């Protein structure tokens, strides 16, 4: 991510020569956002807690299940060893969601956003830069974390002959999908943060979206509860993290696609609001 | 060069700035004066392109601020010195800003040294005193070596040494041919630094003049005299264009006549002059008088 690419020529023939060197480009804004991220301790701690939650909770839940293995043919058939070892994702999603929220709301809280927007008057490169960074950093730490949780979890479950190998169909997809799901939750957090522009509000909205909506959907009458539930962001996105087909969930990639759509819509609305208006 | 033309800015039902028109020229320090709440910060946000005028146009170096391809080179601003991430160091704060425009890392060190923060460069900006935060804000404004520098209350909270440093810095920038626009709610902070003056109150333009002209026309000199016969002297001095007033302590204050002439009139009438002095109304008094009707928040007395 260096700015060695030649800058495009000025759009107006009127601009002086210096603007060639000091033009704002998407790549430069990305670099600026990277500098901010690596010098913001909250970002480091959220990523670290995501890793600890994915690995730690995955191991913990695997230990629990090996102590209380499934009984009966039906329970054994529906047992999903991969999902057990990846269950930490359920908690880690809060850590990465909060990362997304804080990355943008911290700038609004301090007023730094005005300095940022004065330097990048088109504004949207800032949002896209943050989004790209959330997606890449969360994926970069979550892929190894998910593999570690899976491998350690399976070695634990293996004691009761419950383990599945990576070579089994759908397992690699579930492991990598867990990391990708976390990246999408990070983007949803960023979108929420950019919309409400306030850390407490953004985190509350995140909890509402991930935990509140599924609860509320449970109160819907009859088949509605199940029909609506599977399209909610968390349920839809987590379809990609399981190996055993689950009738209450969407198909893995359909679900993941739906979660991506939520993130895209949130980011799109916040982009529209960010571009206009006062900072 | 900053050109403000018929700019009005409303936030909901509140009009912060109404029909403002003025020009800030390069090569001099222009002071931007007004009581708190007069619309100074709103105007500066529009100059930096972070707020949009409701109507009218703001041009910086010949273009609307948000259309510059290399904004840090065109407009450097400080709106709020505390607008930094508290756990980020001064160096990293400036580095992140520099990255947006491909400004090299050595320039970051340059501006840090220029504002005298060299020793604190790697300390968390959240721990800075207000004076240090002001310096960091100035460093950020100067990062792209911009043609136009806009600073909101840069002297606020500085100690004597800091104020002296700031004055020198502002004059240097103007000397380099830059447009320097500096706001304050205190006349005394601006009087010794600015050569041009924009005064606003309640979002409206009150004065757009040079400091010298402002002193001459808006802050006229008065002559204060005490003599053995105030009544007679007062009558003798009476003339068209001259006003004579008796102060509470028994002295006469005369406007419209130089001290020498007052002395000569007294001498010719055989009146002994006990005290004779030329007084300039304090700029602060003039400023307060000028903006009195335009103060939004005034304590009820």
C-alpha cells in the first residue's frame, strides 16, 4: 500500500504544479487510515479480544462437549463438531463489531472528523478506506484464529471420536467462513457507527441488531418466527460457519450474501449521509 | 485569498451567520473579531469546507474549498485544538494527516520542530496542556505549507511566552505571502498582531477595515483637562465639531480638538492648567461598545 503509483493528471488545466504531488487519492487515504488504526489502542485490544474469544471459547466449548457427548442416533447425526470448535465466533462478533463502531465514532467524539474531512473534502474515501481496513485486518487475524480454534477443538473432540477432518466437505468453508463472517460484522459495526456518530449509540445498535432482533423475531406468531429469523443479519451470516445442514438456516453462501447485503446497505446509507451535510 | 459572498448559514431555526460578505487578502494578518456566539467558528468551518453555507459562496484561493485537489496545500486550519485522538501521539496524529496527501514523513518532523513540540512529539496528545494542543493544531495547519491559514482562537489559553511566539509565527506566515485569518473574542489579542480587521456580531458584519483606520475612526482620541476654572474653559472650548463633557471626577474630556489647542485656549484666557492629557479609548472598550447590541448571551445586570 505505497503511494508510488503515478497520480492522475489534474482534472482542470488550471491547477498549479504542487497539486500533482499533494493530491488526495484513495490509496493515500487508505495509508492514512492504516496509520490511525495502528496508533489507536482500542483497535488493537478489540482485535486481540476477538482472537482470544474465538480460540478460547472454541476450546472451552469443545472441552464441555467432550465431557457431555451427544446421546442417541439423532443427536449424534446432527452434532456439528466444526461448529462446536468455532462457537467463539458468537462472542468475537461483539469485539469486531465494536472495532468497526469505534473506528469512526472516535473521530466524531473528538472532532477529529473535521480535520479529516478538511484534508479529504470528498469524504467518502475516508469511509471506504476504513471499510477496507476493517475487512482486511479482521480477516487477517480471524483466519489464523479460526484455524487454531478448529484444530485444537478437533483434537479435543477426537478423544470421544467426534472430530471431523479439514478434508471433509464444507469444513474449510466453515472455518474460513467464520473469519469472513467476523469481517462482515466489523463492516456492519462501521456502518452503524457512521450512521449514529456516537460510540454508545453505535454499540447499542450493534447489540440490538445481533441479539435484540433474533429475540424479537422469536415472538412472531407461527411460522413467521422461523421465516424471519433466518434472514436476520447474525443468523444469515452464521449459516456459512456451520457444516451440518440446518433447516432453520439459509444455505451457507446465500446466508453470507445476505449478511454482506446488510453491511452494504448500512454503509451505503451512511455514505449518502456523510457526503452531504456538515461534519 | 478568502472570498465570502452573501453567505448565510442556518442550523434549523437558528441563523448563525447572515448575509456575510468580506475578503481576506494574502500577505497580511487579518483578525476576525466578535463576541462568543457571533458566528466566527461557523464562518471558519465554512472556509475549511466542513460545513456548507445555506446560501452564498465561499471561495478559497479562487475555488470552493471542497473542490481543491490538494486541500492541505491550499487551506490549513485549526478549528479546535482538542480535536485529536487522546491516545495517539502528536507525531502519529500529524503523520496520519500527512498520509492523506502524500506529504513526506520528514515534513511532519519539520512542523513539529517549527512549533516547538520536538520533545513532546511521541507523547500522547490527550495529555497535552491547552498551550501544547494549540501548537499541535498550528503544526497540523502548516503541514501542507498552505497558501491560506485559518486559525480559530489560536491565542486562547496561551501563556505570555506562547502568545509572543504565536504573534511572531503569524507575522512570519503573512510575510511569506500567505493569507492569514485569525479569530478572537478579545481585541487585545488581535490588536498587536493583525493589520486588517473583520468584526462580526450576531452573524452580521460590523466592520471590515484596517487596524489603523479602525483605531482612527472608531476609537477617536480624547483630551482630558483639569484647570483652575473648568466652567469658563468649557464654555471657551465650545465650538462646532467639538464636544466637551464633564467627568465624575471633575475633569473635562474634549473630543475634536488636539491637546495643544486646548492648552492654548486656556493660556489665552489666563486659566491655569493643572492636568492635560491625550487619551485613546481602549480598543477593548471600543470593541465592546461596537458589538454591544450584537451580543447573544449577556449577563443580566
